[in-house]
């Protein structure tokens, strides 16, 4: 057994080469991350279940607005991510004091009440993502069973092939109970690499099936304005059109979201040279360019395949029935990916609790003594707190099994504060951008525009919740 305290007390005196080989200059375990591993973490965080709702989002916006909106979100995400990467170290981006989390970066640069605001927004958002991923994974597991049922009983056997998603949520939660005992980000890089491969697997299958459907249809479906008011496909009202358009913005924002774990990912990158910021910017550029191209293809081809009748989840809404085994493979890949993505987003919450507990009770064996079991390292605190979090997230998912609305609301809630506001404010303070200058005005304008988009997306997603509650009751699956 080894304790957290014992690791932190290892000396880095001159000549102690064994210690300097395993620890950084701040006494923490030496970081080993590279452009490849950082990119894997980002792709794991970005290309998630959100891609499955993009055809529905494009259907609400139409050909005229859908693709441009996705490109704009990708551009904003990349730009603000570069601003945030420069704020990893307080002061000089190459030699300043490191921040180990998003909230620590805000504390080091902005301070005051903004630290508490950031903490509330970040951790509530991360917890909500855990709920959303539990829902998405359960839907995919349920879809595998339904796909085989439809293959055996025919595509019209909706009644015979219906089932509850609650057992699948419980199964996913049980898996997360185990993986949550992996201590930190650096220990889950192998899980992120596997999850990244899975994300491209199911997205690629979805894209391929959409292309095949377009060929089968003999051309592209869809219209310039998307789902029409009073049209044959859906027959929605003007108010529903407005709410759905707003929710579509939230869905797209969710699909790109990873700023809430950017600092934590950057803290896995090995010590300079080059600076962590330079490496992170390269990883972000590769990842965002890849995901934007992929998202545009998936969203547009999914819309081209289904037109205005696109389901809110491309692989579980049964726009595709055959080949059933390929649909099964895609949904299995989603589940594997979400196992890893869940950990990427939850590790900052776990680290926040455990760091503060270790500072408050440094001599407590319950807090610090680890039992090493391969990649797993449970402590009494880790076993209790992380297990409690997973159980609460699973229960919340059972109470709110609404994939589309959850995705939109999470995207709306996190996009402005974490992706735009804090990176812009920290960058202005860090780089001493002159108030009233052209750059200052542009940065502030970007923040205001994105705030309006986030408010609209939140309103649309809440309206979606109201509609969903009329159809599905909590804990009904």
C-alpha cells in the first residue's frame, strides 16, 4: 500500500535522480502527456453522444443554416480554447505557476467571487454530463436488444420490441463504479485512446449508413428552412419551430463542448519545452478540425438521409434497421466510448473533492491510503464518494430519460460561461488587453453574442422538457 501523503513528501534534492525521474518540480507525479494523448482526451470528450443528435439539429435549421452554424460553433470553440490554453500558467505561459484545474486558473487570474461562480457552473455541468451519458449509453444498449428483436419479428413489431431503459442505466452505473476507482487523468489515457477509437467507429458507421440511405433514396432529402410549420413531416406550430430551433443550438453546442476539462487535460502534458500551451494548441487544432469536419459530414448526411423526419438520435431512433448487426456494432461502440468519456468528464469532480480532503486531513488513512489493484487505486474516501456520485447520477438519469432535451440543456448551460466568458475574461486580464481597444471590443462582442445564443438554447431545451414530460414519466424508462 502507498499513501497520497507519502508520494507528495518525496524530496527532489540535487542528485536524487530516481525521484526527479518520477516527479515534476512541484512534487507531483511527472506528467507524460503529448500531442497524441491530449488529442485523444479531447476527441474522447468532444466526439460523444452529441454527434447522434446533429441530423435532428440540422433538420430544425435546414440546409441554409445548419452547416454554417456547425462551422461557426467549431470556430468559436477553437478560438476560445486557444485563449484558455494560454491561461494554464499564471503570468508567463511558459514559466508561470501551473493551474491544476479550470477553477484554479480562474482563481489565479481573476480571483474573487468569479472563482465560486466558475466552480458551481463547472461542476454542475460535469455532473449533468454524467447524467446525460448514462441516458445515452442506456439508450444504445436498449437499441441493441430492439435491433435484434426487429430483425426477428419485423420492423412493424414496435409493441413486442419495447423495453425499459432502467436496467441498462443500472448496468452502465455498475461499470462506472469500477472505473471510477482509477485515480486520475494520467491513469486513464489508455481508456481515452480506446474510447476515441470507438467514437470514430460508431460515427463512421452512422455516416456510412446515412450515405447508403441517400443512395437508396436517389438523392438528398431536406429543405432550405428545415422542418416546416404545418408541414406534412411533423406538422409543427410556429412556437414549436422556434423552440426546436433554439434547442438545436444547444445540441450543437453540447456536441463541441470540452472547455470544462481543457485545463485538466492540459495538466497531463509533460513539462516544457515546448510549453504546455503550445502543445495544447496543436492538440486542439487537430482535434477541433477533425471533429468539425466529421460533425458536418454526420449532421449533413444524416439530414440528407432522413430529411425533416430525422430522429433525435441517429443510431437509436431506428432510422436504420438493417444491416441489424452493423447497427449493433455501432451502438456497442457508443457504450464503450461513453464508459471512457464519463471518466474524462468526472475526474475533475473527483479530484476537487479528494484534493481538499487530503489538505484537510493529511494524516487520515481513510483519505490517503491507497490499495493498488492494477490501474485501480481505491481509498476509503475514493470508494465512498465516487461510488455515491455514480449512484446519484444513475438515479437522476432514471428520473429524466430525455436524450434530446438533456443534451440541449447541458450544451446551453456550459457553452457561454465555460467556453466563452471565463476564457475571454482571463485572457484579457492575463494579457492586459487595453480597455476600449479593437481587440477588447471584439472579445466582449463575442461574449455578448454567445450569451444570447446560450439563453435561446436553454429556453428551447426547457420547452423540450415540458413536451417530453407529457409523454414519458420519471422512472418509467
